[in-house]
């Protein structure tokens, strides 16, 4: 199995973590659809539609499931973890 990039969970508050990802603009809708199919695992929000930066919001207890979904859809939805928290998220 190839070494997959792992997004880092960023705590938002006591009940929410975010994974910040760079996704090609053409894949943002597909990413959203996948997370709608995995009901309750995470919610996708677009932070920068020009740069295709999104965050996936989830709970600390669902964080590993969220990462598992991201790895499972990697061949259909290209994504990379953001190297730092986007300024639009601050």
C-alpha cells in the first residue's frame, strides 16, 4: 500500500475539528457528495473557491473515520492536506 498523505485535525472548539485540504476545483462537488453519502462523518465547506481550499468539519470522535473516508476516495477525489491553516479560516 502506498504511503497516503494524512490531513492533520485542527481543533476549532471542544466539539469540532477541521481538516483543511487543497482540492482541484473540479473535485469539490464530488468531495461534498461523498461526505453526504457517509452521513454524520463530516461536512465539507469551501473556504476559497478560486484556490479550491476546503475544510471538512467533524467531531473529535469521528476524526479517524473522516480520515478513513478521505483515504478511501483518494483515487476518485484528488486532495492534499494544506501545509498550514488557511488565513480565511482564522
